[in-house]
C-alpha cells in the first residue's frame, strides 16, 4: 500500500470516529492543534469561531484560490491556451501537460483546484497577464479591492517565498467570495472531473480527502509546504446553511482534515434546520383580469435554511397583484426569498398553480362594466340630465316661437284692419 493510500485510510478512520461523536458536539469551539483558524457563516460572513485569525502566515497552495479568482475575471472558460514549459522540482503537484499541448481555461482551473497543479497555475498566469510578475500584481490588486488586509502574494502557485502570506480571516473571506461564482463553486465541490479539451480526454480526482469522506463537504482548497505545514480552506452545507473554515499550520495532513472537520461540525451543531417554504404551498393569489377569481402562485420546491437560537427567519414574496391570461400552469410569476436576521439565505420561484385561458370578448366587456360601474352610472346620469335639459330648452324655445308667431299674426291682423278703414 502506498504512503498516500495509507494516509488516506488513516484519515478516513479518524474522520469516521469524529463523525460518530458529532451528536455530542461541544457547546464551545474546539481547541485545535494548528497555528490559526477561522469559521464563518457563508451567508453573512459572521465569524462563529476563530483563533489568531488575523495572523499572517504562509498558506502554500491556498494561494491558488486567488489565482483562480483572477483567471475567472480575465479569461473565458472556453479559451484555448498552449501549455508553457514549467521547471518543476521534485515533489511538486502537477497537472502534467507537455509543453505546447492545447488545453482550455476550464480544464486548467480543474487541474488547479483538484490536483493543485503548479503548472496549471503557471499557464493561467501567462494566459491572463503574459507573465507571472504581471499576474501577481493583479493578484495583489484584487486582494486589496476585496479588503484582504492580511494578504500579499509573491507567486501564483503558493511556493514558500518571502511576501507570500495570508490569514485565516482573509482566506474564509476569499472563499466566501469565490463560492458566489457558480463555476468556481462547481469546481471546488467536484470529486473528479473530465478534462474535455485534451485528446484523449483525461479524468482527474481531487486531493481533498474531506470531499471524498464527507458527503456534505463542498470545497475548497488544500495546501502544504515546509513553511506553511498543512493548510485547508474547507466548506460544507448541512441543515440548510453553508459554512466556510480555514485551518492554517496543522502538523499533519490527517490533523488538518480532522481539525477542519471538528471546526465545521461544531459550527453546524449551532444551527437548527427550518423549512419556512414547502413545495406546493400557496404564497400569493393575484386576481385574474377580465375573467375574475384568483390564481394561486406556489413554491416550486421546499426550501430549508439553518438558523441559530434567537435568529429571526422571514419570507418576502414578490409577485404581481393582477395577472391576465393566457398563462400556462407552471409559469414562473414571482419569487419568494428567505431571510435570516435580515440576510438573504435562499429563494425559490413561484409558479402558476393552474392554466388561465385568454379572456373572451364577453369577459372583457363584463369586466369593463364591472370595473367601471360608478363612472358608467355617472355618465348615464349626466346623459339623462342633459337629454332632459335639452328637451326642456327645446320645448321652451318652441313655446317662445309659438308666442312670437301668434304676436306677429295678431299684429298683422291689426294692420290689415287699420289699412282697410275699419272703425267702430
């Protein structure tokens, strides 16, 4: 049995024992045999446990987290680059590409995170900036922009070198930022990957034993050099919450994995799983224009979140107040968002609970009349009053005309009598 295989078996045994004792997790944070550590809630960044979290320490291949971050900002995943010559020393982790071989940025990122390939880091730096020196300047600029006050880089690989350091606090902060990038989150959580741009294709597996032995783990990056000892930035999702840990300077690989597990297990023990949204539950009932009635909008799936004692869980619904057909059943018409102490924790689409056909002409007319009863009544009243007033005025005018005609006729008769010499 190889030394690495034996180490993996021993690590798995110790981790299994630790998991068996998780039900009686301590109420206070564990004391770890490492130089520094930190544990945060990935949703809010709240620190749950820490020790010497701001201490500047060598971080080995955890450096590659920033290498990945800069590469993702500067390069397209589909970009094809040619592997550059890389002078490796004995014991370095490598992806193992021959110089000149064509490979995609996507596959280099998998090699960078899963295999911790130093040559992959070198190729990404050249592809993004033209040289390692220019790439390292970008790394430091990004670190400053992210507020990583205890971080500085001297190379994109993590080799022991003056000026290449970070802290547990900065590493969990960077990990939180990286896990918000979907493509990185998928890479960091992968147990294995197929490098599709290579001919023939090549399958690789992760060096992160925490991923292999704990189904809830989803990252992030291992590291080891003589100066840094053993480093692991870990992450996991349980009970509806995601936590991120960093353990720096552990004495052995097994201790690093075990202490990361203990730290994460302690964090999860502080949370209780709550399910404020259940699949099929009506969360909004907008009215249906023209045809009347309401359309139930339902959560498309159940959503659980983790909350600690005293934390407030709330649900905010965004949905239209009124809808109009045609709408097919299952159409997305809104979203419900869960907040824990005011911080967004999860969200789920709201979908139409039934089909609504297009409104008929009769429905539109009926709806118009129903929605405008008062204005229509007022208009009819005004029309009736106007018609009555018009009739009244017309009759008055006609009456005055008759009187005027009668007077004119009377005057005409009088003139005729006068003109004819009629006297009494």
